[in-house]
């Protein structure tokens, strides 16, 4: 008979399970330990044999744990060797997202900082073994010049001078900078807490925008005056996105809206002739089915997406339409999208924009998409919803929204002056008095970037553009006729706090000041700044996506890791460096294509247009064949190494080693885990491979 020990069952270590049979199962582990430790005489022979089995079991579990750790380290070493042997780094990327001079200068500063930290660590290790344990900011040094200036004597003099320089000259400005960042950190924390409380109030009071009058069924035979089906223009801007064009076109062509009051524009900026041909063929198929859809292609692609939309709005027939709905190439609105958004405009001439939230078809694809989902769930559920309810203003998300064309025209239309044309038009419309509505219960499916390379490019554009816009809009905001409170909200909350201060203090505090305080211990960061406040903020951020709670620690570390890219992008946009105007289309995988067209088949029988529908099964099959054909078996996928992230990883790990000498527990663990996080991102181990 095999006994069961609860204390063994609780251990989750790896290894092969072993069943141990004992001759006398009535002996408890406590008795065994007592007899062994106290030298008891009870059952000496049997205790010794049973204890031997227990020790063997313990040894087996320990061996299993060591095997697991060794296997993990071996896999990591293999991945590192494969990355290094491939020799591909972020400097080899064909699409430039950073100004080379600025990038090299930034990377050089990080490398210089790293080498200085390695040299200082060497000094500190030698000083530690000499018994010079300086772990407090209150130092009382008694310097005695050595009688013999040997190697040891020279070291004592140099290190003593270094400590005095730290105390007198380096620690005060570093502590001042740390305190300033802590203040910014607390201000941003208060802002985040207020947003969460506002979201809780909305949930508690069940507050949501309600249209004054809903639409009636388009098949209704009553010619009631309450029917509200205004003229709607639907636009899908795209550029070389052959992975997703078919699903987005299919989705908008199935919008539940009278065909006589609808026009779909496919705004194709593709430079690849093969992609252009595929999109033209897709549009032609839907035209043959009676769908009012047109194809537009620009020869001169000025202004990226903003130029594309501006060109489309200059068409003569646009004057016949009252509203325009915009969807990016990977977005798939539900058939009732217009029926749930357009009614909010009725009898409310102040409304200029109705924005729907995004949902993601691939949020569980890998660790990177899971962490993105946490960020975007908070953005929509908290930031957009709270600002929409209490301020009637938020940044347009560039897609899955409906604009009143009159609001666009009065605000100056689309402008190509920044890479965030959506935020630009939203700010200008707000300055002209237009109000916005955010619908948290109306979702539009899309996909998240699955590779770190794609996500990094996207974040660079999203964080450099707002700083460009802030420089351009600041005079207009100050001179505008809106209230002082709205001006303050735009300048201090919308731009400075959430777009500039957040990436600034995240990078400066956790990637610069914290490792510096390890080598200059006279300047200190309190434990609550390093651990408790960030953990609380991560907890608040993850509340809108409760299924992501197991990823709360990776989320915290990854956000600090991304602060490097965001800080660099913010500096580029603020000082109008060359990379700030670079637009790189986020690479799509088309993973959501499979099944979406087939899902439309189920709606075929319930469709109410009274016209023949396309053979969706055939289209789905054809699309699957195209995707299979496009998959080249000889095309190898690879990962890149990211030099800035790797340099910062070694810097933080060096600082973690230094923190061991001064026994700073919580700082050590934070630096260690943050350094490992930078290492994983630098080796591109959190996302899909790229072609």
C-alpha cells in the first residue's frame, strides 16, 4: 500500500512520478523526522528504511527540478546562439523607422552607460572584498594616504576619491532627477486612478449613450417618417495588404443598410501590381452582385493614409452623402454596425463622431498579443469610455468610426502634416465645438500585430505622431474659443501627461535612474516606487481584461521594456526628427481570414436585401487556395536581435549584480526580472517569427 503525503502533493516540480511502497504506512512523516532528529528508539530499523525511501524521493524530485532548469537554460542558450549566428539585427531592417543618426547616437549613449557600469561594478566588487561596504547614504569617510603607493594603495585613493565625488557632485542632481520623476509618476498614477473610478461609476450607474430614435427595419412596409437611413459613404483605405483585403471587403458589402443609400469606396494605395489586381478582381465580383462599390487607386501616394482619405473626399459625388464610415483593411464590421451607430446622429447636430471599440480575433495567439490586449482593453474600456461620457471628446482611433461629413469639412478635412491623421482631425473638430460619442458595446473585429517587429513599428508611429501634433496644435488650442477647462484638458492631460510624461518617466525612472542608484547609492529610490505603485497600476490596467490576470507580472515588465521604443519615438516627434514622418504599414497575418467568410454563409439565408448574394463558400475556398499558394516553402522565417534592448538588458543585469553587494532585496529582484525581460525582447522571443 502506498501512503500519500500532503506536503509532497503540493510540490509542482518536474520529473518522473515515483510510487514509493513502505512496509509500515502507519508511521507519519513527523514521527520519522522526530525520530531522525531527536535520536528516538522507536522502530529504529523500519524508520531508517522508510527515511531512506523518503530521501531518495526527495533526491529524485530535486534531480527533476535541476533537469527542468538545465533544459530551460539549454533552450535559451540555443535560441541565443541561433540569433547570434544569424547576425540579423534591427539595423538590418529594410523599412527604416528611426533616423539613423539619432538611432546610433541613442545606442552609443546606452553602450557607454553599459561599459561605465561594468567598470564601476569591478571597482565595487574589489571594494566589497576589502570590507568597504557602503550601503547607506550617510557616509563618514576618514581618508588616510597610504605610506606606500602600491597597487593596493592607489586603488584605495582612487576609490576614496570616487566616493567623495559621488557624495558631493553626483548624488544631489541624481536624487533631484529621481524626485522629479517620482512626482510625475504620482501625477500620472492619480490620473489613471481617476479614470478607473470614472469607469467604475459608469458601470455602477449603467451609463451608456442612447440614440434619440432607433432605426426601423429596412424591410418594413410602413413608410413611417421615423425611418432614418441617411446617405452613408464607407471607406476602406489599404496599402499592399493582400492578406486581409478580402475579409474587410466582404464584411462591408454585407452591411445591413439600403443599397440606394450606401456607397463603398476601396481606396487602394498598393504599390504592388499583383495586389492591385487581386483587389480589383474582388471589387468586380461584388459589383456583379449589385453592391454599390467602387475601386480607387492613386498613382502618386502623397500623405500616406491621410492623403488617401483626402483624395477620396474630393470626389464630386461625396456631396450627396451625410456620413462617412472608415474601416482599416483588417477590420470586419458586423452587418448591424451602421444601424447601431448612425442613429446617435439623429436630432443631435452637435455630434461629429461616433466611435466603436475594437475586438481582436488573435488576442490569444502568443504572449505579445496577450499583452497588447491588456493595453487596448484598458484604452477602450476606461480611457475612451470615460472621456466620451464626461468630456464628449477623445482621440479618434482612425477606424471603426463614423464621421459627420460636415464636421470633417468645417474642421479643415484630412491633413498630411502628421502620421496620426486620426488624432489630428479629432483635435481640430473638438476645437470647433463638435462632440464625440464612444460606444463600448459596439465592437469591430480586427487583428493585433503578432511579431515584435510589426508591433515596434506601430508603437513608434503611435508615439511620435502625437508629439508632432502637439507642436502644431498648441497655438490653435491657446487661441481657440473653447473653455479654459477644455484647453487645460487638451494641453495637460491629453497631450503632456498621457503622451509625453508617461513614456518619459517610464524610461528615465526604471531604465536610467534605477540602475544609476545602484552605483551611486547615496541617491535612492524608495521601495514603493520600484514595486508597490507599479504593481498597483498594473492591477488597475488589467481589470478590463480579467482573463489576463495570470500575465500581470509579464505585463508590468513588458511595458517598462517598451518604454525604450516609446521614449525614442516621443523624442523624434517632439523635435521633428526624420523618423517622425516615416509611415510603415503594420504587417497583417490574415489569420482572421479563415472562417470569417464562412461565417457570412450562415447569414446568407437571413439576408434581407432581396438581391442575389455571392457564393461565399467558393470565395472562402478560393481565398484559402490563394493563401496556400502565397506560402513559399523556401522562404525562411527568422527573428532579429534588437541592439538597444540587449544593451539595456546587460546594463540592468549589471546593476542587479551591484545591488547584491548592498543587499537591496526588492531592487535586486526588480532589476533582475526587468533585465531578463529586456533580454527576451532583445532576442525577439515573445512574438511570431517574421519573413
